[in-house]
C-alpha cells in the first residue's frame, strides 16, 4: 500500500533495520504467547490500524505521512525492542568467551561485567543511528521533508520517480526563494506563483515586486502567465492541470533553483524568449 511504502522510505535506514528486527520479535512473541505478548499485541495494533485506515477504499492519504503519523510512537517502541535484542545478543556472546573475574571477596562479579558491556553495546548500537541523523540533518536542513531513505535511492529517487509529495507541502522554501528574488529581480518586476501564492505574504518580499494571484489550477486571464517571473516549489502532485507550471516545465529553462541533494525544490523562471527550451 501507499502508506507502507511511504513509511518505509521516510524512515531513517539504521532505525529501519532495528524496527524490522523488533517486528520479527514482536510477531514471534505474540504468535507464541511469550514474554510481554499482550503489550506487544497492543503495539502491533497501534502500527497496523493507522496503515489500514489510510489504505481503505476511497481513503485519501494526501501529503505524505501526515495522515498516518500516529504510527510513529509505536514504531519507535518496536525499534527500541530491536535495539535491545541486538545488545542482549552481543552481551551474551562476549560473556560466553570471556571468563568472569573475581573480586576481593573471592566472588564472581558477572553482574558488574555484564552491566559495563551492556552500556558499551548500547552505545555501539545507538552511535550509527545518531550519526545518520546528524549527517542527514546537515544535508537536508531546513527542508527535512526532503529526507528519504538512501536504501531506496534517497531523495533523488523519490523525486525523479515521481513519488507524490516528495518535496515540500508548507511552502517553507518560499522564504529562501523570497530572499533570492529580493536580491536578483529588477525593480518593478511582476511575479506569478502558480500555487501557494498566499504563503509568499508571510515573508518580506520587496514592495516594488508585484505578485500576480491565480486560482488553485494556475488559471489566469493571460496565458501563459501575467508575470515577468514565475516561481514555485517542485511539488509534482500539484503539476497536473496547472497551465502555468505545465508551460514552464515544457518550454522554459529555470534561471534560478534551490537544490537539496542535487534535486531542485524551488524553481524561478523568466517568461522570456531567451530562456525558452530548444
């Protein structure tokens, strides 16, 4: 289903591995009524129910994960179960081959050894998770919605594979776009925003730049666009039926772009013959 595929692709790779292990453990314990099976049954229900809800006929899971975001807390618990299983396994393996030392009272100190190793292996498991988070945060900030799991090709694969809602939804990139326009556009320029035009007024656009408003389908009284310049964020699910965007994509080359991981998340066009595609 769309929900399952999307959730897998936006979940960080290292955590996805832990969650997969946790799911195997949870299903096994529930199926055999082993340790904590009642609790694990509840967690599985909290994961499966939101996915089924948005997968029902006539359901509309628009705009990515937001319609089934309630699956995340339960998925985090499952990931923690997977991490603990790995830590326990590694601790048992080491203890099997490493003899326990004796303290001054001539008693075995296996518990203290195990505690130290538990802390060490827990840190060893969590380190890749936090490292991946730091790397991806640096690459995608402030556009975290553009993160997609590198196991499945990352953001470029999601975008060029035309996965719905793969770039932006709230128009946050318009802030950087406005800064770009304020710097680059000539005085008295007219600007067309095929969709999300209302978002532009949250930012400090130069007062001499005139904004041309259009309806939700990008329809305007003058074809292809009344503005000297056109700007939009590259949410491909909004392209269909929008005559201004279709005109730009088919006939014009962008003069400016804002890119994340080599993918344009915002484009600025000049409605001029000199920028027409050959």
